[in-house]
């Protein structure tokens, strides 16, 4: 964890990631055997199975375009660590436990579409048939951040805070949510909103405010979690804190399983046009016991991702299911 910002240490991440790449595969085979030994007898086995099936949906092998698969899929022993490296490091780490003659297809970056082939992805749309997008915990150094919050909810400011880049892809309706929010609420008494610079420029310099640390956000009762190119990357650390995430119903999901979150239970759900934002904030300020319940539910949800051994087991089982469904001839 970064000493001042609250973010994960990238240096520490890369050191550990490249260390794992250097572990002999014979050691990995033994570790895999140990991790999966009697796994069905674990008290959380049912939950593990549910998560595996959520990340890797059932595929009809006959529906896979074999010509396209042979053209685009990569054999594990031929997989190169490409830029951006984090997407490959986070998946190759677990892929090295498997037969290196198996093939896969990786979609790196912000995946807000359904791939044409069964692919390993960081994110995917929640709606529709998303079976071709198998989720793995990719770019976890940026996305999987959890905070220790020592400030009680009742001691925080009666406002919602937002800091983020507004420069999203143009011409796509769902990319305009942050711009719409800033148009409606910049300067509002209950909203501390600001645009941070991206790519050396602002969309609207009147909205410009300097970056602040993750911990600075925790002075506020509420934090906006607004999707960008895909998911709201701040949602995980907000839900681990004593502040409450405020957002429209999510349209994309990652390893955090955003599609299973329940509005006004795990987070405060507002309309897509934010027309009920002020009403919702006032309601929870006036009903602190309901706000505290949301915080507790969010903490319980976050806990399922904090057991390192279980996360490794789920990751291995997801890849195992993916390979069995896609490498039918191996």
C-alpha cells in the first residue's frame, strides 16, 4: 500500500509478479496439487463454485469458431508479456500452473464489449450473453485496493465527493455519465466535485481541481463511484471504508462481481440522470442507522476477496474451466 496515497505499491507489485514468473513449474505443480487437495471439503466450497461459474460461464464448444480460434488464440508457452504488462502478469502467473500446450485468448485493457472468441478479460458488460468474456483479476494493482478507515461515518462531512478524469471516449452514450454529473452538480452545496487532469488537459478548466489521496476522500460521508471506460475503479476501496459508494446501477463488472451488488444495500443507487441524488443523500443523512447498515453490508461483501488462499483457488479453477471448454481437442 502506498504510504501517502492509499494506492497499492507498483514497485512491490512488479517485484512479486516477476518473482512468481521465476518459480520453477515443478514447484507450481506441487503447489497446485496442495491448493486443490480436498478442496471440495472446504466450508466455503459452495461459494467458490458459485464464483467460478460466475466468472467463467458455460460455453457450447461447438459454437466456437475454430478457424478464428486457431488464428487468434495463443499457446501458453508462446505467450509474451506485452504492454500493458499488468494484464499479462496477473494471468500468466496462474496460467503457468497448467500444461503449456494449452491455448487461450486474452483481451487486455478496458473491455466494454463481448469478445468474438472465448477470452480472458478484466471486465465485461453485465447485460446480455457475456459468456465469451471470462473474468480474471487483471490489473489488480490498480483496481483491488482496500483501505483502513479510522473515521466513523457520523464524524464525516455531510457531502458527496467526486474526483476523476472526464476525458472518456467520445460518441458513445454511456461514456457521458461523468460529464453529465459535473454539468449538474459542480458547485452544488452538497457536492465537492472536481475534474482531474488526464493526458495533460481538462475537458472543462472551470471544473479543474488537483488530485487528492484516497484517504482524503474518506473525510466525506459519500463518494461517487462513476463508471469510466468500464467499471468505477474506486468502488472497491470505497466499499472497504466507512464512507458509502453512490452510483447508478453498474453496467460493467470485473473480478469484484459488480453485477451481484444490490442497490441501497451495498451502495446507494441513484438514477442514471442523477435526478434523485440530493434526495438520496438527505435521506441517509437523516437516517444514519440505514447508512451504517449499508457500510456493514459493503464490508461483508469485500471480505470474500481478502482471503489470499481462496483467491488463488478460485483463479486456478476459473482457468481450469476455461481451458476445458476451449481446448476440447487437447
